[in-house]
C-alpha cells in the first residue's frame, strides 16, 4: 500500500528540486554546455585498462573522463590561468574526487602544461556540430 505525501512533504520536495538546479553545475552559453572547475589527469597506471565506455585507455590519446556527458562528446578544455586549450573526447566516467569536473589523459594534460601541478582550474565547453568536429 502506498502512502500519499502530505502537502508539506510535497513542498519540501519541490524546494529541494529547485535548489538542486542551482549552483556550480553546467550552464548553456558560447555554443554549448559550460562548466568551470578543477581538472586533473589520469595516472599512468590506468594505461591499457578498459574505460567505462569499453575502450582501452590510451594515455597518449586526447580523451577524458566526465561524470555525466555522453561518451563520444567532444569538449574544449581551457586552462583559465594561461588560456591554453585542448579538445578531448569523453570516453570514461570520473573524476571521483570532490571539486573536480574532468579527468584528462596524460597527452591532454601535457598540452595544457599541467603535468607538474597536477590539478588546474579550467572551463569545459561542449562543442556543437557547428564547431566543425
């Protein structure tokens, strides 16, 4: 037997739903979904392992892990302090560390000159078909 929610419970659910939509999540702008946060890169020990998409991880490829974007999505990752950017394809899930929004392959991290620091602040923008990719 199902219990009906009381009006106060329904109001609480509605408010929580609205709050969940606020904050540092993705937004639309500049041609695609945009997120700002921290990027890290995969440790070399994952090279050759199977990713969540079923592909074998290649640390020399321009790929990345993202928590929610569909596999195959191409994104432009821009390092905010230097303006350097790379285009990567999402083929895995992660990162699973609070505050991080994307995990890059070693090659992508090298292109962003972040191998020494390990974690940098970035903007991630989903590329649309009009972006020529």
